[in-house]
């Protein structure tokens, strides 16, 4: 038998370890993919409830193929009849009964529940991020005229985020919808979210998390005093323009002082462009000369700017940004902090466009910071409408992994339109949920 050959077997012959393929459309079964290796008896029970009499089996991809005698086509009909009679007898029926319509309806209802829960969680992250960006815009507008009020509003915003994050046993870093939030607030809020996740990953105290969050949220507040065209660096800046741009660090600290921020917060704000190798500004500090919050803030700020630069032509995918930071810019960052950040974000951070080992194209939409190597992805599947695409948790499909990262421009047009890679990468966190709980509708 050719190693790529598949055979139809009776549903009663299913065993753990078999690699099977469902010849059904997405809406007709509750599994995240149509081809997979059976891992449990519960999966076999679900397969039997689909109302199928036969199923496509791939011996070469299976771990525990059944004896050859069980694959005898001549025995298939008899086996199917015996299985149906046994099932009928167990339910007290007098003759075999299969209800494919009700089973299909049950699978469709289960899929609908998954989609609704998935959308609810995505909407919750979007709404929370949007609310924080609106709060930031309001406090930024009042920072000059009412600095004390701006501090109170900043502290309340950060405290809510710290409490929400620390209340999660495990956190998922989620990619947000394109265009969510107030444009001028996206960078500081994005940096705050990632800094707080870094702080949690390192076990910082709530007070240290609060100071880190305040510094991250307000690190660029001084840009309010810059012309709009100098709010971000760009190639070809004149020395005068670069000096004016770099002045935003001092302006941020001065505004922070007028707001009455603590010395620890002001210090981290002053260091958000310093680098461990002394190549940063304004003081060219090195290594241990930076405080912990300053090291975290500098690293996260740099990553965010690689993903979301002022000029879109310079944009990197999240995977590219991490690769460049690790392979080409490693000396600029504290080695411990860079390692923690990479482990937290995963090799393929949310927003990365990838190709799976089965050649399908996908986009990473979330990463559980405690299990970063198995992210959740949206898979391009032309059989499924884009707005009904389920997020696939790679942790639940061990045989399906990521082969390589891609740039959006490398995707076929259909996959590009389907996956809609984000023009701007923004993150928020949510409580990690056991996939089995979602499956059960809990």
C-alpha cells in the first residue's frame, strides 16, 4: 500500500492513534480541523455521534493502526450493521436508528456557541483597550492645565489595569481588531500593557507594577510640546530636528514633575530611550546604570516602535521585530529582560503571519504567556466564511505546528484578504480559559 493511501473504514473500527479525515464541511462537526490524529475515547464518541457509517483513515500517519483484518472491506457492512444494532439495543430500541440531522444540528449549535464565546472575548479586549485610550487622551489634554488631576486619572487607569492583570492566574496576550482605540493614544497604552505583562512575568509587587505602569503610560507625554511632524524619528532627520525630537524625554519628565509623580516613575520615564550598550539617549547610560523599570520600558518601547513605526514603510511583523532584536540588536538590551520578553511573547507573537506544517496560512491572534510555543491562530479556510472562522488552539492539536513566518506580502491574495493582517499591532490581556471549558459551554 502506498504511504499516502487512505482507506474508508467502518466507524466502529476507530481507535486512539488513528489519523482520520472528515469529509464534512466545517459547520457539520465540532472539531477545529478536519484531519487529525485521534487522541482520546471522547473524540471517538463524538465522531460516532456525527451519524457517519464510514470514515477516511490514513495508515501512514497513524500511531496505532488496527490489524489488517479489521480493514477488510467485505466485513465493513456487517460491522456497521452490528454496531448499529448494539447502539439501538443499548437505548432500548427495537431496530437500528441513526439521526444524522439531529447530530448535525447539535454540531452546528456547538460551533455557534464557540463562535459567540470567541467573539465575546475579542470584543471585551477591544472595548477595554478603547476605553483606556479614551481615558489617556482625556488626561493628556489636561496634563498642562490641570497636572494634579491628570495624575489622579493616570493612577486610577493604571491601578485598574494592574488589578485586572494580577487577578488572572494565567494571562493570554491577545491581538486587537484593526483600528481600535484613539490613534494618538495607541502607542502609550500598548507599551503600558506589555510592560505590565513583563512586570507580572517577573513577579513584581503590586506597588512596583503600579510605578512601571505609570512610567509606561506617561513616558511620551512630553511629545504634546513637539510639532506633530517631529513626534516620531524618520530617516533623513536634520541634526536640529533630531535634537528637537529627543527633547521629548526631558519634556516628559518635566510634565511628570508638575504632576507630582514619584522619583521611581520619573526615573523610568527618563530612561525609556536608554540602551544597555550605551547607544541610547539622552545620557548614554549602560547596563546596571538603568533601573529595572527603565530596562523594561526601554525594551518594550523599542519593540512597539519596530512593529508600529512612524513611517509605515519601515513596519516589521512581530516575528521579524523579535528576530531583529535577538539576532542583530541583542547588545542593546539587558539579556535577562530580553529573554523574559521573548518567552512571554512566544517565537511567533500575536500579529505574526505564518504557514502551518500542513501548508495552510494562518495569523497568530493570541499567546498564553505560560505556554508561548503553542499560540492560537486563525487559519485560512476557503470553505468557511471569514466571519465564522474559529480560532484554533495549537495546544489542542499537537500534530499541527508552525513551519515558518511570512510577511503579509508573501500571502496569496485570497489568504491575505481572509486573514487581514493588522496594519497596526495592538495588544491587550485576558484571563486564560481552559479550551475544554469553552467546549462545554462553561
